[in-house]
C-alpha cells in the first residue's frame, strides 16, 4: 500500500510543519557557515538528519526514505559526478603534459596593463576554467596567475571571485542546469534557455564592474573598447549557445569567443596608458616565455576537441542514435522500495497521483563519457603514456573523493525532500508571499550557493521548491527554476568554500574574513539586480522566458 504525502502533518499547519522539516536546512547552514564543517561531512550528516526528520514528522516509512535517498545518491554519482571527474581529469592531463603553462603564458603575455590582464584572465579565462572543470578551479588558477603577474593577493582573489559570477550557472560542462532538470523533471535544455535569457545581462556588465572596482571610472573609460568587446561578445555567445546548444557548452564557447574577440582587438588597439597598481610604481613588468603558434595550438587542442565532441554528444541526432543502436545502459524502470509507494495529493495535484521512481545508467550517451573520450584523444596528441594517464586518473579520483561525496549526499537530500513532500511543504509556505515570490526567488539560489559553495548543490536543494512555489502562485515555473541558478551565481563569491579555495590559492589563509568583506557588498548588489530582473520577467516581460511546453530550437532549425 502506498504512503500518502501530508504537507501539513503537524497540527494541520503548513507553517509549523515547514519549520520542523527545515531543521536539516538550518543545520546545514550552521554546519557550513558557523561550524565551518567540511562539505562532505556537512552533506552526509544533513542527509541522515533529514531521514530522521521526515520519518518523525511525516511518518514516512523508513525503508521508503532510505530508498529515495539511495536513488538521489546514485544520480549524484552518475551522471553528475561522472562529469566532474572526467572534466578535472582532462584539465589535469594538460597540467601533467606541461601544456597548461603554455595556455597560461599565451594569455598573460598579451598585455602588461593590469586592466586588460584582469579581463583576459579573471573574466574570460576564468570562465573557460569554470566551464571545463568548475568546483573552485577557476578562482584557484586565475588567482594564482594574477599573483604571478604581480597582482596584490587580496585583489587577485577578490577580482576572480567576482568575475566568476558570469559563468557559474553553466560550470563544469553544465552540471548545475543538468541537476536542476534532474530534480524538477523539466528539460535541461529549456532551463538552459531560460538562464541564457537572464545571465547575459549580468555578463555584459561584469567586465565594467571589475575595472571600475580596480581603477575607478576614470581608469575604466580608458579601456572601454576592451570592456565592451569582452562583455558583449561573452554575453551574446552565452545567450546563443544556451538557447541553441543546451547547457553543456555555453561557458566554453562564450569564454573562447570573448578571449578571441579581445585578442583581435588588441592587435589593432592599445590603451593610451599602461595602468598598474599605485604600489607598483618603478617595478619591472613580469616577463613570460614566448611560444610558437604551433605550440599554442597544441596546448589548446584538448579543449578545442572537447568543444567539438561535447557539441556532438548534445545533439538529438546523436542521442537517438545511441538510444537505438548502442544500448550501453542499465535500465531500472521501477526503483525498488520507492516506485509506486508514494502518493502526491492536494493541493500539489488535483487527485492523488502515484510518484514514479526509475533510474537509467546510460554510460555511452553521458556527457562525462564524451569528456573521457576527449581526454583519451588528448593523451595521444600530448603524448601521454597509458600508464601515466591511469596514474593521473587515479590521482584525480582521489582528489575528488570528498567533493563527490558532497554532491551525492546533497542529491540524496534533494530526492528525499521531493519524495517525502518536504519540498512541497516549503513551496506551499513560500507561495504565501504571493506575487512577490519571483522577486525573492533568486534569494533562495543565493542562499543555497552560500551554504554549499555550489550552484549544482543549490539547484538540488531548492530546484523543486522553486517549481512548486511558482505553480502555487501562478508564475511560469521555468522562470523561478532558472532564477535559482541566476541568483546562485552571485552567492558564489561569498560562499565559505569558494573563499577558502581562493584564500588557499592566493596565500591568504587566515585572511578569509577580509576576503568575505571584500566580496559581500558586491554579492548583495548583484543579487538585487537579479531579483529585479526576475520580477520584471515574471510580470512585465513574461514572453522572455520559455515554458515547460516550449520546444528547444536546434541547429538544424536555425540553419534552415
């Protein structure tokens, strides 16, 4: 017999029930923000606490709760963690082969002006790293490069944290968007299109924001052509790729377009004055080794191949071919201990409805497998032996063990929240804000990223809640699901985990509070802009955002 969800289980009160089932969320906030507990410990203990909570509050059968958690954990491992592991493996191969030094130098040697360097490295190259690997990689590497060029550590870390705003939603080959689709049941392509109609407004202004922060308005005016080319090219490419190619490649494409556009501009235009920090007067500009065009092409080739292969993997033609011709998958259409054992009820649905549960291990069609194939091809190009490749892969897995546990436990929490009714209880509570909910919607994403350090985890935590609440207040749920990601990107710069990574990479261990104060006001200001934009898209410009029934345009339809 199926167990029926009860969204007001305590005293027939949504408010009281919501407070009781929010205890694990309050605990996660305390564990990360106050106790500064490690992410994998905080995530795992939060999941255990949630199991106890939903069993006590909702009277959910323990076996059903454990089964829902297990399904979430499995989805966290594959396909999501699989993308993380393979993406970082590809990056580590370029480091192992010495090619990353060439990539780094090819960018840093283009200009000695600190403003141009910030645009190239903190903004464009940081976005490239976010798209290729994510999970702290862009801030750590970009910050280290800037310090190597002579930037003051606090400025280097702060600028990279703020610059990382633009690409976070599509980071790690689109993992945040893919996760949002997994927990809400909405097509990741549709969510990608919606986020691609929000973030470009931020992306186009971030370069200007960075340079004003560095050099003031007067200093920014001197490099307006570079700022305009950097921001506009990134925003346009981000919009186009997110709307026509899906969530996997917007960061890779937008960052490369922005880099190339700015490099071309620098061939014909230079700032009148070479701007450096006041403390650098009289110092010599750091010199970087020059490489040939062939060396630079070779160094960048793994990421060029990545763009091509992941692009192919994302097409419907390839997906249909794999599904029909290469049945490399294990299909569990009825997840044991869960499928058909939970009933949704009013007011979430008009009549009691069985909550289905299934799992599909579709290895060959997974984006992570596309990245793995890229890595194997790159090993041939970079002349990395199989034994060395296996060693790098093993090191990568060892390094990512705890992040994978964090991702899996948060996905376990998210699935449990959905199957227990926790998400629906919170959604019904938030629906009481009525028409103001679209304004506050990005705050949930911002809070989620602050708590977990990851837009992926924030979407897992609050994606379903955003959907349910939007449906309750009569707003397009795609808008609020997308707003969760868009609000989350501005929370990344103040997340304790992000600040810890930035501090460690830039020699600021012990000065985390200084870095937090440096970024906090910028995070709040940018969040306010996202809140206003979301509210306008809900009621003034609703046609900007696709609906769940919307059809993703394909490359073929665009060309024809």
